[in-house]
């Protein structure tokens, strides 16, 4: 019952007029979890509760903060259609971190959440101590296999059967999709704000000009930055060997792009794992990601002690 346990840590804060839901537990260095997805997706929902299998495991060593990203989960939608973008999602995440009083954090982002995490790592180098990019397909070029794998979901969209199908087809094992997450997803799908976000994003101008155009332009800029300077902090790539929507070749592409300029870049490949390695191998995932962040802490402390 990891999701139900996680809900006991739920908090709400207001940031720039946006009522934001987040989950906080543990003690130690701050570690921020940024889930996948984007606001207004017509056939799928996402929220911070997707981190439930690893949330309390990570909280044994860190102050873990899992944020419902802008317009997703239970967090308010943007006031303007111009803010239906990953850029606005990044700005919102930064404001939440600042509002909580943290000046140094480790970031863990999944897919679109990894895109946000990479942006923050580049734009806020004094803030981000390390970054884990989990199946960061939103950062890779080309057309996602998701367009093929998820081409014909069951109708009606966002019904329990359709939602379960969306998650199961992205995993290596359907057993990874727990009923407790499905209960959460079904609840989010019925929120008025979810329907409103879908209506806003169904407008072609908003979807193509605001979301897609900004995303692709920023992705190209990030690739140039990766090539020229890498990321300014230790970087861990996490990928599922058996991901049907984000092939391992995409992870290798990012690794090859980052490593020439950032030597502290590693990749961890999870066997028998699809798009949600934190669902399919939660204990190992928490150990790998937690150990990487702890090692980054030790290196930073060593550099500070030596005056470097």
C-alpha cells in the first residue's frame, strides 16, 4: 500500500497563485522527484504518486519532495494557455523548491520530468547537486515509439480500462501496474481541472505553437549545451532495457552526447524493465539513485573541505 502510505505525507502550498500539491518525507539532503507526462494529455494522467514505490525507500536517507507538476495531478492548471509548456513547468518546480527553503537539491526526473530536471541543472547550477534522468525520452530526438505503441487505446479515454492499458503497454510486466496507482489515476482523471486542461490543449494553436514548438526548440538548445559543456553536475541516466516506447538506443544517444564534456555521467540499465523502472524494480532503483546522490554529496563535501 505504498501509494496510500505516501498520501499521509501530502501537503499543499500556494506558489504565484498556483495551489500546488506535493509530498514530503524523510530527513537529510533534499531530493526532488519530478514525474512524467504533460498537462492536458487526452489519454493519460500522471502525478507525484507515481513515485510511491520508491518514495519512502528514498526518504530513509533524504528529505524527499515529490511535486505534482504544473497542471498535473492535483496542482492547479496555469492561468494562461501560454503557460501550457515544459518551460512553465520548469519555472513552477523551481519556485516550489525555493518556497520550501532549499538552496541545494538532488533532482530525479522521469521522461518529461527529466526534461524539466535537465533544464534546472543547466539554468540553476548552484541549486542542483546532481541529476538522475530516468528514461528521459522527452530529451531525445525523433518520434517516440509511444505514437505507435499507444496509437489505439481502448475507449473511452481516461476510463479505468483505457488508463490501465496505457500503463501496462509501457511496462515490461503488467504486474508492475498496481491497483492503488490505478485508483489514484482514475481519481485524477475525473477532476474538473483535468478536463479543463484537455480542452485547452485540444486547441491546435496551444498544442502546436505553445507546447510542441517550445519543447522542440528547447530540446535543440539543450542538445547544443550537452555537446558543448555537458551538464554542470554529476548525471545519472536510468533506462529500462525492455522499454517499448523509449528504446535503449535513445539512452545511449544521451550518454554519448553528455560524456565528452561531463565525465561524471553514468548509465544504469535495468533488465526486465520498461518505461517505469521505479515500478518494476523499486528496491534496486531506490538503492541506485540514492547511492548516486549520496556519492555526489560526499564529493561535494570533499571539494569544499579542500577549498576547490
